[in-house]
């Protein structure tokens, strides 16, 4: 019977065949231990000389790293293994012999591993990170589907900037100028006016020449947008959503978190509601913590966000930033025009902002003024203005950066390990 490593617990005591690659091996005398991987997981297979033919035993001893094989044997419980099971081998069939595999069990430098990313993905650590990424995606669809959202796919090629910035990748769209999307948000607002509650999940691009451990050039965003929802209601949705994905990872990725040696006690505390601190109070807190140079009206950098997060054991919302440092579409606080109804959600443990969200301007005349203030002229923005002209309603939305969230939940230091093939300032290969 053919099966996979992930399905092995269902076949205890039975003989099965698994198609696998040899991740590593060791042998001593009359026994060989094969570390197998098949894409679904990792498992040890034990080849005893007394249980197999001489030909099979010699094959087991001569197998090279990353050779592909069909291995047949009986599944037995193994309490010493984190996986809980191993195979007692009866036969091996070589599919393809791998020669001089470049990533050996010794230590390799980051640049070497990044140059071999197509192979580095096979390692146990990278496999665990990608499984956690997949669980976040799965539980994201679960959360929004269960709560009445419709998935809408915004375009990647756009004629304008969502944020009104210049950090865009420019291209020619036949005889027009076009840009790679830096956010699907503007289009999601249009979708919310048609479907009420929507979300998107797709790639976004920032031509920001940053080399920090939190930045990628190409990254993936989850962007919900909701009609008839104000800022306070949006904050509740955000904390419930983040709580859901964190608890889903804890429940469904125990083995992967263990492989990564993640301290799950910190993640277990991540349950709604989350603490909130205003931008004003955040400035005061930073000054108390020794950031004496920070002044009202300045945006926060990574050290500031980390210092604020250290005061809490859950993600924390920083609310009501100055309008001058936020995007043109954010709704001013009706009680205080110089700040907007927005929030950034800062992850604990130094992982920084994982969500940015706000209530959007729904007043046509105010949006026209914002257009003038930001120099948003030309036909590319006309359709967005029309959303306020034909049946405008209060609406809010937010965007969660997938890779930063993966880094936080898996406990890895750099976002380059949280996406299969990272695009960095000086890396477009492989």
C-alpha cells in the first residue's frame, strides 16, 4: 500500500510503501538509519541487515543525500521520535541517485543558502516555516469564509498608487504608464461597495531600498474591506482574526513549532481583546523609555515599535496617528481633525507592525480636498472618487503582511525565510 509520511499514524503495524528522498543517514555495523522526507513530513526508517537482502542492505548503506527512493516496511510506534513513528524497512528501490548535493549537514552561510534556495526549501527547518505559512493561509480563508466575506482579486498592474508614494515599480502597459501594485486596497473598497464584506490575498510590491530583516520587495497581503463598519468595529475584527490564526497554528503545527524551538507560551497569550495605546501616549511612553528625540508628528521606526511592544504581552494597537504621516484616504477623527481613525497592530518580541488599518474617508468633498492636497490628478484616480459619489457609506479595512506574521509565529529572525523565493534589494535569483 502506497502512503505518505503524514498518513503513517493511520498505518501502525502495517506494511506500506513511501516515495521519499534521503535527507540524511547514519549506519553502524549491521543497522542503517535513514532520515526520510516526502514533502508531507520527516521520518526515520531503520534498515536491519537481518531483515533485508544483502543487496538491499548494501543499497541502504550506499545511498547518497537527496537520492529518491521507494522504501517499503512496517510502521511501528517510536516514543523517542518527535514524530512518534518509524519504519522497519523490508525493501528499497532506488529511483534516482543524487550526486554531490551542495547543501550538506554542515553549517553554510546565508548567501550560499539563498543562492541555493530552490534546494534549501527541502530542509527540515524551512519545511516547518512553510507549513506554518500554509496554516496561516488556510485559517485566513476559514476565518473570512465563516464570517461572510467574499474573496475578490484586485489587479496587480495598476494605473496609480494606492498610498500616493513614489516607491513603485514602473512599467509600460502598451502606450500607457503602469505600476506593480503596492496594495489592493483601493480596488477592495470598490468591491466592498458591491459585496459588503470582502477580502483579497495576493502579492504586492514596494520599490523601497530597504535591507532590514522586516522588509521584502515582493510580499503577500491579506486585505479585508468592510462596508458599514467603523474604526472601532474594525479593531475588533482584526484582533479576532489574529487570535484565530495564532490559535490555529498552535493547534495544527505543534510538530513544526517544536522543530523551530518556538516558545509557544508567548503565543498562547495571544487571544482577543488586545491592548490599545494612542499615538500620543506612545510618544510619552517612548520618551519615558529614553527615546528623548522623538517628537509628535514623526513616524515610528523598528526600535520605537519594539520598545512599545515590550510593555505588553500581546499584540498592541497604536491608534490615531497624525494625518500628515498617514495615507490620503484615512478618515480624520471628528473630534480632532489633526489625527485619523487608524491603527497599526504591533506584534510582540520585536517583530514590528503586522497590520495597518483605518476607517476610510466616505465624504466626497473631503476626498476631493485630499486629492488636491496630495496632487492626485488625472483619470487614474477618477473611479476611486466616484465610490464617494454614488451611495457612499462608512467603511473600514486593513492589511496584514503575511511574511511578518509568519516570522513572528515561527520565531525566525528574518522574513527572507518566510516566503519560498524571497525578492530582496540585491536578490532576484533563484
